[in-house]
């Protein structure tokens, strides 16, 4: 990166930092005083107490990690790799205890069952993939996996937990690149404490399987941006390709690429800004063939019969902004084709916004912000309550309505809010010190938050970015250091 950033670049980095700090300050505040967790009623004072307690524990952990002696690269990998290996065993055990049947009453069950049918050489029936072609890529990937490793649930649980492990590894190495060895290991330890990264082990879906692509692209750019022009170009091209594969599974992965491209345009010197085009080109060259593969697969139906994208914006204007079956039925009944449904949804969006008025819309967005970011379990207790395979003691802490789930909610949400609070401080400190090293990660997490204010949203939708959000929190927790090369 250049030794001196231009004034417009500094201003735009500062603007991004201000927006990040304002957005997540509001998210933390609303999550405490206006909690919208759908399956458990928290007490604001108790939740605030857990958040403060979590902040204190994080500060203590920071102190301990700062006192660690410098480790050789081999020892560092032994410590980090060993921690991930032990954690993987914990994940697998938890996934077995919390395993759910892939019943066709929810998206995971429909897609998993269809993949199993394809892997066994049978024909998938029904109109699910005609209505929701966005889930065709996941079904194709799972079917290919099952042809090799079998159609049982155990191989799928191994795949899912490995995907999460790989994501945490990428987040660890990204933070290590940005802030040093001790900070990286501290970030690794924090990620291992995030409840959703364990609770989503039994749910083999896009939230977890797209996560390695998001975190992997961040790792690539963190590595490339400190090198010369060739390394930067290689990193941008690889990040674009990785984001394309992730976006094929879950489109929000493209938000990470947008943040990387913006960081390159703002931070690279002179003509090197043009290297950002390499990321966009790589994204297109990978994403288009993958899209054609899905569109021409045996699962593809009539594209004119699909549910339009505007439907999810319309649904995001109902209640707290989550899934609404009445809206789904309303869209299907409005017209027999995609164009007609799109016209209806657009009209309904305008009607709802006008009906709310400025005050009503602000109240709706406040509820949606709390609903999305104020649940440290990321909606898992509701998902794990759908057709559990076996009864285990762990379920008492992880499934809605059971005796000890409230403890998990308070601890996990307190930790998440503490991390978001430290992330806010990290953004403010970066503006004051003109230290924009983690700016691309902050912009990606902010981009996801803004997107979910518009789209249909649940706390589940932040799972794929959760290691990067934790990275932002640990960056704010960590003592300030002198930026390299003017960053």
C-alpha cells in the first residue's frame, strides 16, 4: 500500500469507518433495549450485564495473549492447529448430539433430501427448485459429495464442520497478517467460543458451506495487499474466483469481493488501482459458467416461474423482517409467472413503505437491526427443534423452550455484543490514527448489515460472516500498533 494515501482515499476510508461505528453502535444498543429474539425473552439489564462480563473476559484474555512469548512458525501452527483439531472433535460430538432429520418442511431438509435422491440416481420431483433456483448449486454440490462419500448424515456432518474449521483457520491467519501473532491466536480463541459455529454443525446448508469462501477471500487479500504488483494481482484474481464460487452457493459472498475491490481502488498506488479489475474479471469468468451449469442441470425448471428477487425485499418489510409464510403465499397467488409476481412485489413494497411512513419505517428498521444482530445463537435453537434425531442432555441448552437454553442465549449474545462493541471502538480508533488495515473486513461486515436491512433477514444470515465480525472485534480489543506502509 502507498506510504501516503490521497486525501479523497482517507476521507472515504474515514466515512466507511464512521458508518461502521454508527451502524453497530445502534445494533448493540437496540439489541439490549429492544431485543427481538423470537424464541426467548431476555431481560435488558441481565443481557447488558452479560455483555459487560463478556467484555471483561475478553480484556482478560487479551492481557494473557499479550504476555505470550513469541512462537516459532512451527510452534505457532502446532498450537493453532492443535486447538482447531480439538475443537473439531467438539463440533462433531455436538453435531451428533444435536442432529436433525432432513425433513421436507424447511430448506435444508428439501435440499439435502433432493441431493440424496440425485446421488442415488433417482429423479427429483416437485417444484421447489423451479421456485427457488438459488438452491440448485448447493444441491448439486451435496449430490456430488454423496456420490463419493455416501448418502448418510455422518459424512455430511464431517463436511460441514470441516468447512467451519477451515473458515476459522482463514480468519485466524487474516488477523495474524493484520495485527501479528498474538492477536491472531487471540482471534482464533475467540472464534472457538462462538456458539453458532458449533450449533450449525448439524445443519448442512449455505450458511456454513459458503463460509470458507468468504473467509478464504479475505485471507487472500490480506496476504496480497502488502506485496508487490504481481502478488496483488494474483491475490485479487484468486479472491475474485473464490468469491464467485462462494456467491454461487450464497450470493452474500459477493459483498466480500465488493469490499476487496473498494479497498484496492482506494489503497493501491497509481495505476495499480486498475488491478482491481482483475478481481471483477475473475469473478465473472468463474461465476458465469457455474450459473450456466446450475441453469442447465436436471433440477432447473422454467425460469419464468421462479420467485422474483423483489419478493424477498417485500418480505423484509413484514414484522421483524424475517420469513413470512403469508407473504410467500401472497406472492405465489399474485400471478402465475415471475414477471407478474415481480410487478406485484414491487407494488407491494411501495405500498408498505408509504403505509409505514418515515416513523414507522424507522421503527421497522430498528426492530430488524436488533432481530438480525441481537441473537448470539443466530436462530439455531429454532432450527435444531425441527425433527431432532435423538434426545441428549446437550439439547437442553440448545433447543428453544428447553430448561437451560436461556443460559446459552445470554452467554452467546453477551459475547457477540461485546465483540461488536470492541469492533466499533476499532473503527473509531482507526479513523483517529488513520490506520485502515482492517477496513476491507469492516466494509464487508457493514455491507452485509446494510444488505440485510433491505432483504428478508434473520440472525442466521450473518453466520457466514461471523468469523470476520469476530476479527473486527478482536482488532478493536487489541492495543493499537503502528500501521505498515502508511496504512
